């Protein structure tokens, strides 16, 4: 699923201002997701909120995840690069080794 055309990634670039707005006592919790793991990220956000933690940001590794996070009202930033295809190739080769 593609992100809507109106969703420009440059509007969600991680910057000092975004971090400063979210930080509590100079602390920001950060997680990241792609569309395939969005449910896990939304679960994490739910439990952060339930615990009273609101100083978090979620990085979106693809446009569809960014659109979904923004729609859900989650403070999000884009991690999409100009070389998105190369990142996915890396994921296929490397992520199978994570946790081993």
C-alpha cells in the first residue's frame, strides 16, 4: 500500500525541534516500524500511553507506515531514504540473522 500523494516525507524529517517538543527531562523514547510490523508499533504506543509516557517518537521505514502512524495520531518521523530499494535488499539478507 502506498502513502497518499499529499503525504510528503520532508514534512516528517527528524529534527531538533521535533525532539524538543516531545522530550521530557531531556529524554525521548524512540522506536521504528514498517508496514509489516505496524501492529507491534501501535501496541507499543498504546502501552506507552497507558503507562503515562508521552515522550516518544516512532520512525517510519516506509511511506505506508508513515501514513498509518500519522493517521493514528502517533508522533512520527520518516526514515525513508532515497535508496529505499537498497534498504529492502539489505533487510532480506541481514534481518534473518537478528537475534541469533
